[in-house]
């Protein structure tokens, strides 16, 4: 699969009209993509094992999307083969009072994956240039100086702050992949109705979710501006079609696999002293009665 089709090139202007939400490439249905996804899950499991053992690199995967785009299911299925000891998932909701008493990047900084691990952010620091931009009252209610809250260039400045922060991460061995799950408004409506009609899914839905649909165009503007401003060579955005969950999961798995493969991961080199210790340990074990 050519994942460059989904990549937002650095300094490019995003136009979501160029990114069909129902695109599935050469795959016609779920069954056709099933084997390819299973293969990628197996590959990811092997690469993650080496990543963990080498303990030099870390991978941060960020998911952003409108409600019902499939973030949870993507995380569940794509990472199904990963050893839980080497992976952590953080879901960011409305900031707590403690988080609001720090800069907007702080809560994500403290949740970063350690070397050798994969960290997954279900929503992230980008909420501060998405939801907060669409709902200006949120910004006005934060504990910030008036000159910041009323700065007409606040979003451009935050984009720059995000780029600088992500550059620092990549310069220190934490590789960043960012996925925007691009679902259509029509498919979101269908999935909302499914959540209402199926009792076991009622917990996933709130009336506030439906109200946010009225701000769809505002959100799309916020997303396109944010991705245009913050997709870089070392911290890229990928716009993934999200109307067909089976293709969404396959495309994400392909991007992550290719990224890990590009790191040229290797198991730690065993020293001659360590090899001698292994020989001695083997002899002791084999000599036991």
C-alpha cells in the first residue's frame, strides 16, 4: 500500500476535498483486507519486541478525529498483537484543574512513552487548537493572562509551540506519527444512530455529540489549519479515510509498520563477557541432578 497518499507534506495546504472518506484503494471489502491486516499485526508485534529490547527509540502515535470516526476500534485492532508491557494508551478528556494550572502541553509531556515503548494518545495537545478554537469560551475561561487570551495570533503561536515541542521529541529519539481519521458527516450520523438504537452502545453516546455536528464546518477548518501548520518531515500527519473501519485499520497498521521498519531496530549486542556467563549458566543448569 502506498501510504504517501495519506501523508500531509510539510508546508502544504490541506484540502479535505482531496481526501475521500470512503477510499479503500485496491481493497474491495473487509475479507480482502483481513489477511493484510493480520500480517501487519504480526509484523508490529515482532518490531515492538525489538524496540523494547533495544531501549533507544520510542514511538508516539496520536489519534485525532470527530466523534464516531473509529479511534477506539483502530487502537483496539491495530495494536492487538502488541505486548501490553511495551505500550501505553492515554485518553485525554477535558483538562483537570491541575492540568489547567500548567501550560497546555504539560499533561501530554508527562504522558510520553519511555524509550523502548509505544505511546498512544487518544486525542492530545491538539485539542487546544481544535475544540478550544471552535469554542472560544473555553479559552476565555482558562487561567491565562488577558493578553494571551485576546491575542489575535494565538493559534499561529500555538502551532509554532507544538512544532517546536514535537521537534524536541524527535531530536531525542521519540518518533511521532499523527493520524486524522477522516469520517464523513453522513457516516458519523449513521454511527450515532447505531449507538442510540443498540442498547449495548448507548453508553458511547451523549446528546452533546449530536450538538457538536452543528459546528462541523468550524471543526473542519480547525483541523485543516492545524494539520497544514504542524505536519513536518519528522512529525507528519496522515489523513486516513474512516468511512470503512476495516480499511482505516489496515492503512494505520501499514503506516506504523513502515515507520518502525525504517528505524533499523536491532536486539542489543551481547558482549563476550555476557556470552561467557551464558555458557557457564548453561553448564550449571545442565549439570543439575
